[in-house]
DNA sequence: TTAGTTCTAGTCAATTTGACTATAACTAAT
DNA sequence: ATTAGTTATAGTCAAATTGACTAGAACTAA
């Protein structure tokens, strides 16, 4: 499952979106579902996740991590299925390039209808994990491009945590983390004082899949 | 994989131990390995984990949670294997009951030799997750019995984090968490002032496997 | 030149943390 | 009975962090 920031239709502020694919076969034909597919013999779990992502949406994620292995007995009405679910964060520029079609479409993460299989529950869990990681770790930056303003970081937090944060106090905390690097560039084009651009220098996560690559 | 507290041979203070089983077949015949086995068609992932645990060690865990799905291509030299690993915490009274034999033995988590497959890496990751959860959550209590003293909780933290903590400050923090309940009982038998017994009233974790059972 | 906007630095009280002191309550030895 | 030894427990105090707020800086648009 993929998360990306896109501007809300109404306010224009960034909100969380996820791409879904329409089921063209039974079971749940016609309903929307998370993209996915079988694991082949010659690819690791992570490789299979990237491949599936690329094949269905054309996206190349900035961040890819294992979410959970779902293996309940009645996930599919027709057969026993174990799904090892990965979740990805993609930058806005990437997300804009994603292939949309009759059967692939972006949805706001907080406004989903009934999805196929147990996919609503999977998304709920992914959202919970995302909020959790956000509260602690340095995951928010993977939803942004290489350069960003501190206000943009704050908007990511506000979109995911769904509450407003004090701009001044938020600045102070973000600037105190060593992984944030000040650049000499400023974002021009606003109707106000141009904010300084920053850059994230930290590493992704510490999962078994990632921790070996330094 | 299972964690339990047992007294260190030298100091007598509690330390982390895990039970391993000896491989009686190739590959890695003779080496120690994590207990495990195949997933059958009619059981959920969690059920399979409990069953395997019970069958190999006789243990009934107090806490059971999914750790990670390992699916690298070369985990086993003979075939492609995907392992969905669970980790368990068992109380000392339970752990004392575990079946030990020629082919099942407890080892100190920080003093393991070379194990079969990628099991050293799996244990490293589990230890990292345990320390992480300990730093935040309320997981330490699942390594203790129903009643415990605050000094015992501190010893768990000290064993897992491998550093000493100030008794007075630790008390203050633990007592501030709402999930800890003071009882009217005291632990007798020490050579000193008898400490008050406490009790943990919180719920386990919030994994997909557990979150539905309130 | 002025109004409007966001960026950014700073103040200050409230809360939390870390290091430490002191007393309480028990057992074991004298 | 007294004393020494041990851990339990409460409390103090300065340092660090957090939350609410103020105010000036730096830009655009009218």
C-alpha cells in the first residue's frame, strides 16, 4: 500500500492519498483493492513489493517497509491467502507521475468506501503505524522532496496526525534534530517572506530488510 | 522465538534467555535453531505460532506478537523459505515449567554461538525490537508474574537495556503510569524492608492480531 | 507607502528529568 | 536489646524540555 501527499480539493492543503486498483475478477469484482500480487520463486519479499508497485501504478517509492503479514483464515472467501503487506511513501513529484486509469485511481486515505477483502483493516493499521512512526521517528521527510521548508514538514504532521501544531514550537523541535540540515536556498514565489529550504540527511528505517545496507 | 527471564548463574540477577532446539536433520544438522514449523491450512498465523511453541517447548506464552516476515532468497541452502516469525514473552513461573531435553535447551540471549539459517540475525532484530518497545511501551510487565515489586520491574529494564537505572527516579516514572496498580500486599522474605507489590492492568499490544479483542 | 501574509527568534511559566539526600522498615549479627 | 547492613521510599533541587504566547523580519500585492 502506498501513501502520498496531494493537495486537498477544497483547502489545497496537503492530505494523505493512496492509490487503489479495481478488481476485475471475482471475488469482490468491481470493488477497489490494494495493489498486490503473487510472490515468485526468484525474488525477495521487498523486491516483489517494489515490482508489484511498479507494474500496477508505475511508482518508484522513496521508502518501502514491511507492514505486517496477514494470515487469517477467512480473508478471501475462495481460498486461504497469506498476504505479506508492504507500505511505501512516495514523494509528491513521483506521485504526480503515477499512472491513473479506469482501474487505478487515487483516494483520500480518510474517505474510503468499502474495499475488497480485509483491505479496510489493513489500511487502518497502516495509518495507525504511520501516525505512530511520525510521533517518534523521522519518517515524515520521505513524503517530501529533497528540499523542503519547515512549514511543509509541519503540514505533513498536521495532515497525518489531523491536528494543528504551533508553528514556532514545531520549528524549534525540528531544528533541534541533527538529521535536518539547513541549506542556503530559499523557496521563492509565495506572497510572503520566503522560507529557508532544509534537507533531510538521515537514513530510512532499521528493518531487517534495510539495516544491512549502510 | 521466546524470551524469558532467568537468574544469571553468576550474579543471580535476572537476565534474558531464549529456548533453542537442536537440528536433527540437514541442513545445519547439529546446530541450534529457533523453534518453528510449517503453517497448516486450517490455522491462523498466530495459532500456528502458539501451537509450534507448545509442541516444541511446552510453553504457553503470556504475550505473543508478530515479529517480521523473513523472505530472503538464500535463507536456506536447499530451498526457498519464507518464515513469518512471532516472538513471545513468558512469565518466570511458566518458563520454569518448560521442557528441557537433549535437543531443547535455554541459552542466554547475549551469549549465543552460531545458529542455523539466518537465526542469529532474527534474534538480533528481536532484541532490538524488545529494547525499543521497552523504552516506550508497557511490555516489560509481560516478563513478570501477576504481582511484582518496582525493583523487579527495574531489574527487567536493566537486563534488557543492559545498563543501570536510578532506583528512585525509576520508581517515580513507573508509578506515574496509570496502568500500574498498587496492591495492599508486600513481598516478605528478603533481608530488608519488604517492598510493596504492584500489578499491571494494561492490555498487550495493538497489532492487527490483538487489537480486535478488547 | 501601506496592508497582508508567513517566517523566525525570543520570552516565560509549567512540566519533566537526572543526580542526589535522607529517612523508613526490615533481617542478621553481636 | 542493640547495632550494623540492606533495600524501600519520599523528597529536594537544578537542568532540560515543553506549551502558550509576543514581536519583529521579510517578502508580495494593492
